[in-house]
């Protein structure tokens, strides 16, 4: 069970001191190795089209901080061991309030706001001081940007949506009697119980996968650099409709469209790894949300964990053949993923991650909201490519964003890499019964360069 230990104080009031979850410990360890690099900044900008009362927002945000232990959590290290302190509401410093800016008089208010939020998203956090940054930015008449950034050690995308919806609720009716948000310690208790009585089959499953070796994309292994960029791969309405149709098909073999989409995107990424590495055994990192219990769906904090999937590919496989193996690997992943089961060794068994995000931010007191996820310019050194698929507005649209290490992008050419991914996705959509190995990967420009070299020789 999770037990509080000696506590620190804030404004003369004692704080709750509790242990870290397994996912938090992995995140803390990664940040400790690079204390001045914004590896784990989870920054969102919510563009609100409607009036905003800053005084009312102040009250709502203060109430949100009071209700959410994730917003009052800081990390401390004692004798080399990390702990998290949940600060009491009384005596919180002014830095725990939301800040307000106005750029509406700028020549280009939207650009000015973007510059501010981009710069703030790349600031490193002092883990012992405060693990969020919040600011409202007025860009025009009835037009605002609401910026919220948290360190990943106390949040995930689902948690960000929980907090934003609760903030909107508190803003709409400051006197509303809403149920308190569940405390993160409840999740820690569940994780501790699972770890005290582990499932033997699950332990063996993850131990075997942790011994897998990651592929080398384009023959290149990660070098330890964390600098990265985010690139969007366009998914137009036609592509999105086709993907959802395939996800509901018999061949996808899924009970839900969401699971069918996971099967399809995992097949796509595995096919990409096969084509650019030449290896017939590939691994893929997949995220477990750990929110199967109803109370956990409203729990702010980091619950998500990454686990490896291993898939073998045969030379003459079609996309559908590969999907069948992905489906089998997915069921193993879903069967054995449990809170606290991830390890650092598992995280080193893959260089590519698929992140199918479920996060509904909703509106803000009736005003339309457009949510944008900012990239801080860095991510883990071990993972060359992260593929994020989301629909934050739950509109039926689909966005694919790729976090790609700068070193790989510059060595391969990010346009070339995006072209390869796009080609394979279109091939899967057009005819997923065709051979993966026979899909033409070279662009017309690459073919022209090759044939030009042949003629010169």
C-alpha cells in the first residue's frame, strides 16, 4: 500500500509526501539525466472564440488548483530517492495562479501569441517548485488563447482534458457543487496492490519482450540526442473516411472502431519499419491508458505507460497478413498491460511509438475551442519516431503528428521520410491485400536522380 512519509511544508502547512508511480519514476529518471532540457513538457493552447472574464477565470483556476492534487504536486529528492509532495491549498505561492497577457494591440496578435506560447513551452521546469505554467492571452475582441503546460511526470493527454473540462465547468458556474476530482494516491494504491501480487504470465510476457532489439530506421540507431521536431502528416477527409471504414471492417477484427484504428495504424508503422530497416522482426511501443476503472477516468495525473509489441513479418506479407499478426500482438498487449508493469528495459526495446490519443476537451462555457498540442523541441533519446493520432475536437476529423529526432530527419531528409510514410499509408488504404514489399517507395525525384546517375556512369 502507498503510505505517506515525512512531509515538507508550504506556507507553514504540512504537505503530503508519497512515493512515485512506476511511470513517474521512469519520467523523473529521464529528466534527472537532462535537468535543463524540456523533455517532458505537455503544452496545450486552447483558442477560445468568445468573451472571457479574467477575474472569473482567476477564481475558477484557483478552485481547479484546490481540487487537483496534480496541480499542487512537486518533486523532491531525499537521500537519492524521489518523492512527490502534494502541497496544501493554504499558503500556496502566487506562482500557482494563472497569468494574464494582452497582445490584441500587436500588428499580428495571433503570431504574437504563438511566439509567447512556443517560448514558454520550451522552458524547463524546476521539479521542486511548480510543475505547471498557465496563462491567458487576449488576441482580439472575444478571442483568447488559454495556455496550459504541465510536466509529463504529473499528467498525460487524458488528464489534460479532465482538467480543462473541469476548469470550464468551474468558470461556467463558480458556485457549482461538483464532485471532487479523485486523488492520485488512489491510483498509486491500485498500482501497489498489482505489484505486490503480480500476474506470473504477464511478468513472463514483458520479460521476453524486454529482450527484443529495436530496429535501426534507415540503418541508423539513436545516438543519445533528444532534439526533435514535430511534423504533421496530412489526413484529408477522404483518407480519414477510408481509414474509419477499414477500422470497422471484418478484416480489422476489432470490437470497436477505435481498436480497429489502432490495428491499422500499428500495421502501417510496422510495415514502415520493415521497409526502411530490412528487418523481419520489429518492435513497436504502444501506450496503455490504465483507466479501465470509472473513477480513474476522472483522475488527473500520469497514468499512461508504454509497453512493447513484437511482430514478425514475412517477405510476401500483404498489409492484411501483417494486420493479423498485429491483432494477435495487440491482444497480448491488452491482456498483460497493468499499472506499474512498465520498465526502463522495455522502453529500450523499441525506437518507434504509436500514440492513439483519446482526449475530449469540449467547449469553454459554450464558446468553441480549438486545441493545439505544442512540441517542446525534444523527446526521449531512445525513440527515433513517435506517431501521434488524435481528434481533440471529437469532430470525426483525424490528425497525425510525427515527432522525429533531428539527427534522423537531417540524415534521411524529413520530406523523404514523410513521403515513405505517406506512400505506405495510401497503399494500405487503396488495397491492403497487396504485398508490402512491392509497394514502390521511391519518389519521382529519387528515381530521376538514380537514372541520371546511371546515364552518367
